[in-house]
C-alpha cells in the first residue's frame, strides 16, 4: 500500500542547489515520513492514529489518513501558526489545542491503544526520509554538503541513513535557531539566545537522537549552525525575489551556508539547501 510521491524539483542559484520540498502534496517534507509511517502501520492492522505536531506533520497526517480511510486526532500547541491551524481546520481534522500537546497525545495513545505518529517516538519515523538521499543523488550526482533544518532530528537522521545506503556520507549541517538548538549548540557558540523565533516548526526541546546525530555530523565533517531571525528574514526575502516562497526554516538553511562561507568553513560541493516547507 505504498504511496508513490513524485520527485520534488531542484533550483540552482549561483553555486547552491535548493531542494523544493514544499512542492510535496501537502506542502512539506513531512509527506515523506508520515506517508510511510501510516502505510506501514496499516499493514500491521492499525486504522486509527494520533499525532502531536507544530503543524506540518499534522497537516500531512490529516491528508494521508483521509486518503487511506483512517481516523486521526491531532494535538497542537496554542502557539501553532494561524495559517497552519486554519489549514488543519479546513481539512476537517479532529484538532485538540493543548498546552501539553506532546504529553496529551502520548497519554491518549496509551489509554485508547491508538498508534502515535510522532516521528521521534516511532521506529518508522525516519525511514521515509531516506528517499531524499537517492533523489538528490539522481538529480545532481554525488552530494558534497547538505543543510537541513533540525527539530527532533528525525529528518536529518533519515537523510544520513539514506546516503549510507548509497555508500557515502556528505557533510551534514544541522540548522537550528537561537531559541532551540540541542544539536547545533554542540558546534556553534556564535549566537545570542532569544525567547522566540520565526521558525515555529523547530521546537523540539528533547530528542533521543541527539548523541547519534552529533556523531553523524562529526563523522561527515559537517557542523551545526544557529541562526537568528534578522538573518532569516533577509534570506527569506532574497529567495522570494527569486520566486522561491519557502518557510522561514528553509530560509535558515541559506543563512547557514552564508555563515559557513563567512567563517571560512570548507564546504564540499555541490551544496544543497533543503527547503522543508511552504510559507504560511
């Protein structure tokens, strides 16, 4: 019952390749992971699901649950962007707004024996992202460096495993914000902590993948970058002028590339920025 996603396009601007993951059916890279999770769970008899999400994963889960005739309940934080909440409601998802969305979704899953799609807790959460490595290798050849927005790290981990399947590992660059930077702060100390960020999808304050991701980044000779809102805004408008309308998380990857160059970091070419979602 696999769902075959179409390849997303590549745009090259100067010496950087931009992978336009916002061209996926629901507008984000989450389609790759969530569609795999649901189809695999269905194979094992599951037809009801719950998910806690900052927005994109919930939107994706709503789409594929409906497509595959499954039930879904979504738990979101009150801090979810208005655009994403409106999208969820337009899809007629069952949405619960909670100050403790992750905890409440977990408890609901346990109490009702319903499959929890939260990627960081699901053994299948990273597997769908492996396809990105194969796709990039097909589109541009051997990838030198890839910059990825990181929340719980499931996406970056899946990409790394995908490249491992191909027999090589490009430089892995984790991109995080001045608010939440569990991974990148191991590498980058050139930032001032803030209380808020434009990147409302990069919110994971804990992840079981932390040590593994740091090992992979070090093994790949990559780095972790912490990006500020003013830098993100400038990059977002730059991409907009190039007719690339992506999320702030995607724009942050461009800032990270620029920061790496400014600091004299030796990037392996070709360089890829993963634009993970659409702009709301």
